[in-house]
C-alpha cells in the first residue's frame, strides 16, 4: 500500500498502542482516526471493501473492537446499533431521526453514577438527543 502524507501520525498512534501494522488496520485507522466521525461497522465495511476487496466484515468488526479496547475509538449505541466514535472524550449525541446524522454535543461535568447502578460495571454513559437536523426540519416545514 502506498504511503499517504497523513499516515505517519496515525501509524505512530497505532504503534504506541502496541499494535502490529497490517494494511487492514491502517485502512480502518485512516478512515476512522483521520477526521472526526461516527460510523457503523457496516458503513466502514462498505467504504473499505472497495479499497481492499479482501476485507471481510468480520475483520472490520474485530479491528474496530481492537481499536476500542486500545482506547482509540469509543463504541456507542444508538437505537441499539453499535456506532464507533473517533472522539473518545465524554460527550453526548444528537441524532436526526430522518437522515441519521449524528452530531457531537458537549456535555457538562461528570455526574456520579446513580445509586441504582451501584452493582453495575459501567463502561460509558452518554445521552442521545433525538429529533430533526436543521436540513431535515427545513424540508418538513410547510411551504
Ligand atoms: Zn436530518
Ligand atoms: Zn461522538
């Protein structure tokens, strides 16, 4: 695979996490870590499959999970579907119920885990604001 100018920093981020470099991992990393994004494994597969026809959906799932365990990505659930988020800081999401656009929403200070969750092992907490994005609400306006 040819080296792109953006590669060295992404490559070194993977190396810092002790990850062995493979063309598959590099392709996933360039797609997911190059710019802020939220993607479902299926979307990642559809994009990368054109570049690397040998990629299987299973490899994509495993690579994304691997990245999540290494702390490079965050796994969130929206409508019960796993979505991988390139921003690993704590934040909420707004989701457009028409076009599926996902927007990051900054959230306030870290709240304490509610007492009812005392016996749970909580990995993450995020709120989903559901509604229509500006483009979709514009379309829904009666003319
Ligand atoms: Zn929308
Ligand atoms: Zn996000």
